[in-house]
């Protein structure tokens, strides 16, 4: 039986990427050596990281002055690395509390400067994105573009008089957008780009060099800029697999093409949820995510939750259990999820509703 994995992360990679990556582990491009057993300073690997970097620049249409960095420590390490590099103790940064990841970023940032929470939807269990006005005078404003746990996403980013710092872990390269208002973008790879183990950061030069504190070498973005992410041994396999995903995305037509696909997939699933008496969406309609679709059993049908999950599993649909703080179901339909996978889920929902409704 064909399996479809809707896990929120680590998440699926495009099938041709997995196949090619598996080959590269054993024999990288016919060299007779595996990509994970050669020097990170070999021409083979420097070719990989340079191509990956160039593809990010191309796919994001990065203007002059932006650097692509390959880091470790997950997006969670960016929660402290960003304020450590960008914010002085006597300065203020604005944060939007749109979910648990955003809240973690807020808690970590408090160690480095003044943090002003501009808005929060916590009282509503983060079912929508708080609308905020971003004031002047902040060093930066921190946003989370897609709230993985709650299935909410900025459709358009708010106008900001200060640079935006953004956690794009769960919608990185899922759509085109104007990079110019952003001073820093970061993302753990394991949702929309590659295997876990590498974290990508895109930073604008003028954001750096303004803090007074001592920055340890490995926590200073400038180290990664000046050494092209090769100051120490980088996570070679995750970077290699990410490069393959970037090639795949480019071949597909880049962010415009993937956005069309992502919209079509999400529409299919949301329409199925909205039109079914058995299921109900949990996120506010205007903020619904194209990446993580969260839903529950509708009122009166709550007791069918475990049975539906079991039905999914028996039919090869994996990873649909919602986050423990939301309950219900979550279908993560990142770039790599084919429309066919969503169609199989929708058909199963329809069939289940016909039998149980
Ligand atoms: C998964 C996730 C994180 C945490 O990523 P790690 O790489 O595991 O540290 C942070 N932010 C968002 C939005 C996420 O989805």
C-alpha cells in the first residue's frame, strides 16, 4: 500500500530527492565516494554548498546585501542567536506572540534586551494571528510566518517601519514574497527543505555589527558570512539533501509554481473539511495555513476521533494526529506532498462521513 506521511516535521522530502540522496550517500556523482565520508573542504562538497547557496539566492530572489548561512542547532537556537547578534541590552525589539514557537522566541530574547510583545492570540489558543501595528523605534520586529501547531499563516506580512526578523521554519520557500523588509529569516530545514540537522539563515549585512556584547565565534553570524559556513565542519548530509530539494524546486518552476500547487492542495482539503458535517477546521478562516491544516471532529462526533485516526493509519495515511495542545488532526502538506496524497485523505474523509454521518 502506498503510504502518505503527513507528519509536521521531520517531514517528507520529494521522492526523487530521497532517491538521489540515498545514491549520493554511497557514491556521490560517480566519484566512488559517499558524500558523507569526504572532506567538507573537498571540491565535491564545496560545490554542493555553493550550489545550495546560489539556489536559495535565486529562488528567494535575494537582493544585494543578503547572505545565506548554513547553521546548526535548529530554529530553536535562532531564538537566542538572533537577539544575541541584533539587540543591545538597552534596546527594544517587538515580538508577535502567534503560537508556542513565537512564545519560545520571546522567552529566549528576554535575556538580551527589552522585549515588547505587540500582540498575542494566546487567550484564543492561537487560533488566529494577532493584528498588530508595528511602531517606530524598535530595533526589529519578530514574526513567525507559519504557526505549525495551530495551522495559521500570514497571508500578507504587516507593513513595518523596522526590519522584520522572521521564523519561516514551516513555510520556507513555499511562496514568493518581497524579501526587502526582512533583516533576518531563519528556518530549520526539516519541514520544507531537507533532513533535520541544518538550519538556514538569510541575513542582511546592515543588521550586524551593532551589538556591544562579546559573541562566541560559533554564535556570530559574521563568522558564517566570512567563512561561507565552513568555519567548522558543517552538517554535510543535510546540506547535500537540501541542495537536491532546491534543484527539484527550481525544476518545478520555483516559488510561484509551488505556491500554485500548495494553494490547490490546501483548497481541496479545506473544502472537504468545510463541506463535511463530521469535521470542522480550528483556525480562523482568514489566517488558515497552506502548510499545516488543523481540524477536529465536529460537535456531536467527538467520540469518532480515534476511529478516524485508525482508519487513516489502516489506509496508509500517517502522522495525522494533531499536536497535543490542539488535539484533533493536523495534515502537514508541505511543498513535497503531492496533490494525490491530499486527494487520498479527502476521499477517506468523504467515505468515513458517509459511513458514520
Ligand atoms: C519546528 C519549528 C521550530 C523548531 O525547530 P527546531 O529546528 O526543532 O529547533 C521553530 N519554529 C517553527 C515555526 C517550527 O515549526
